[in-house]
């Protein structure tokens, strides 16, 4: 059971907000409530003194120059019935009911709960003029599990998230719609079922409730919570791919990254070293890695090996092709298998720290901005009840804290980073399935001895389609400002759209990473089994038997045959004396978690169900948790 999160307007963390979004209850810090009450009492006193205050005794936006009268004009007509609410109450109510005009599908409950928590927290600062009883009613609504229906489209990110926040507040007034105990219903009915009563708003309370950055902040925080886990998942998927390639680890060395110490880059390199610790596949001598050959009935010599879905082989480098390279072939054996002898891998492997790290730095910058915003005052005007000033406009100050540009630009940065991480993941996936680039693995990671199988071919198509979609959605919304409120609000942030896009895009990024994990697991099985099959053959057979797997061998009786067999014997002894080849411990744990749910693809089968399953396993964190548990 989640502990209550205490809100004081100053100490809310992203982790606490995520906890509330997922069901934790809140409580208001009693020590802060007197400050809340002082601001409300101050406004009431200024209204008694007939002081003109924006949003309290004036209209809103381009109506800011219109002062409220003493009573409704129509009350002066003969026979008119006096209005049931004051002009001040009507002003605040109308603000909410006319501004709740969003359209589209409703936000998920976690987003709405986060929005409510953020709004309550900022109002706890004591500079908004809301009464304690109204704030307590808002907290009671959240704790009761009432989730206002907030359609996703309608905020321009200044003046804050006016329309979506009005959908929150209208339920507090007994209007709008809400979800309660899994059922969608009128807002007033939800309050009644929860044992709560509607609220009548007082001075500035409507403006306090709907003027702020809660939607963009809620979606941004939830997106970062997902993205921080996805950054770890991307490192894990990359590590599994490195082991599947029997890749080179020098590019991740600590001393290398000390020379270009971008924080994210250094972190990713360290992650890769940890994930690949214990691997005997990475940095394996290139001549020990056989290449795939299609299985034939005579490929293997024992019943167990006959069950394999592949054959293996090497090409021998003749003595006549070694001139000028004698020193090289003294150190490395003259057999070309799946791995080329080269000190560096492709960019999608070698540059993982630089690319993944840059994405992490974008996330970290956004986190810095969101951490400030979580405990910031974001409505307008700002009330300073304790200020000793001559004029009220020095105590109730109109400013622009509702403007979402700090969040919008931070989200634009993250939005551009998401397809970068998805793209490099897809490039690794593509490299795994392409026989021209996968270092000796079968094409599309399937044996296909009868030429009827497609294996993982179309998995790459799906990843490519998602990457293209992410790239097309990455254009920053923050560069397009469309003026509102008759040009009184002539520059807006569009931060709500930006953060909403990022939240949706994070989920699609997870799908691409899941597809890489799915494909890398298949490739890892093949790489490990092919090398261990070579080891097993070397352990039970002589040089002549191993030589049957080598192409380009001198024919029996030729002058080079004896020297060739001596070199094969050297290869045999090196393979035979090696321990069983295995991936890094963390990679192995993640692989085992995936294999516990999805078996190796030995022959073509329907993949739709397991593709959906691996996406769910990634989203729920099962594979990442297995790796972190090592």
C-alpha cells in the first residue's frame, strides 16, 4: 500500500508524483495551511475595500479592463428576481464552465491524477488566494478516486493549461464528467457517490484552479518516468546485441570515456561494461567464430548434433596469400569464419555510449526543468499578502508564470531524442537479420534449409515503420505560436501538445526496443550455439574431422596438406580447451527471462502473439528487472 504523499508546495518530487498518479493518496501539510488562508483572507479584504484586482474584480484576458459592478444589471429590471450568486461567484464559475472545451479521447487516469496533485501542490504555496476549504475539497476528490474526464486536445500552453484544468475544476463544481470506480458518469453524480459535495467558488478561485501548467507537467513527468527506464532498456538491448555479434568492448573502456566525459556517455559506457561482465563471447578471437552454413543431412556426426538447425564452417587462408602478413598469422590463426578481423565494430555498436548518452543528457535536462516546475507557482496574478506596500497592485502582481515555454523547449529536446534512440536500435536489429552484416549468422536468423522460411525478416519492417512514424512526429510544436484571447495572449508555448506527444512517443520507443530484444535473443542463441557446436566438435574429433568444416583446404597428398592440418589442429586445441562460451551475466539473465516466455524460433511459426508478448514484457519491466537483479 502506498504511503500518503504530503504536499506543502515546496518538496514534491517526480517519484512522489508518479506514486500519486498510480494510486497513492495525498495529505495537505497543516503547517502550510495558514499561508493559504492568509492569501484568501487578504483578497476578501481587498474586495471589501473595492480595490480593482485582475481576475477578482475584473474580467479575464482581453476583458481585463472591464470592472465588475455592485450587482447584476438585470436585477434592476422591474419584477426581476435577484440572482442567486454574486457577480464575483458568477465570474469564477463562468470561467470554469466556459473554458472546459477540450476535445478528443480522455487522458488516462494516471495523467489526470498527476494533474490534480500538481495543481494542489502549487496552490499550497499560499500565493493564489484559494480558500483552505476549497483546497481540501480538491484533495478529497483526488483521494476519493474521482478522475475527471479531461479530453486531450485544447491547451496552447499559455495562459497555462486553461481548458484541460477547467475540466478538472468543473467536476469540483458538480459539472462535467468523471470516472468513478471504473464507470463514466456526470461529475455531480461522482461527487454524490463518493459522499462529497459541490463547491461554490470564491474570489479568484476559478483562476487559481485553471491557470497553470499542470497538464504539460503531468504528461512530462510521466513521460520521463517511462523514458528513464527505456534508456536502461536500450542499454540492455544493445548489450545483448553486442554479445550476439561477439562484439568488441574496447570502445566502452573507462579510460576512453574519461577523455570525453559527457555525463550520459560515461554512464552508458559503464552500464555496458556491467551488463557484459562475464561474457566470453565479446572480444573472442575472430578465428574461433564459425560462420553459418545451411544444414545438410550429413552435416553432423552424432544424434545430438544432428538436431542442430545449422552447419558451421570457416575459410582457410592459403600459404600463398599470406606474404607480407606473416606476423599477423603468427598471432591469429588463418581461418576466416563469421567475424572479420577488425578492431572496430559498426557505429550502431561502437557509438552506443555517444548516442544513448546524448539521449540520456536530453532526458536529464528535461528532468532539471520539471523538478523546478513541480514546486513552482504557475498561476496569475500572484498574491503577496504579507507585503507591506502602498498600492494593491504591488501586492497582487500580474506576471507570466503560467507560460509553458520552459517545459515546451525541454520537451522539444526530448522529442527530438526519442527517434534517435529508436533509430539506432532499429539499425542494430537490421544488422542482426542481414546476412551481409551479421557476421556469419543465418539470414533473418533462421536455418531455412528448405528455402521456405522468413524468420525475423518482417520484424525489422515493423521496427522501421515505428521509427519513421516517430521521426515524423518529432517536429517541435514549440516553434508554432498561435495568438489567443483576441491577441491579448499573443505568444503561447504549445507545451501541452509537446509533452503529450512525448508521452505517446515514449510508448512507441518501447516497442522498438522490445523488437530489438526479441531479435537479439534469437541471434544470441544462434551465435552461442554455433560457437559451442564448434567447441563440441573440436573436443570429440580429430583435425581431419574438423577440417571437413573448412573450405579452401589443400587436397590430400598436396604439399600444403600437412601444414594445413597442423593449423587445423591448433584451432581444434584452442576450441577444445576453451570453457563453454556464454554471454555476460546480466545479458544472460535478461535472455533467460525472455526465453521463459518465448521459445527459440527453430522453424517458422506465427509470431503475432509473441511480438505482443515481448512488447508487454518490456512495458512491464520484466526483462530489465531480470538484468538488474544480477
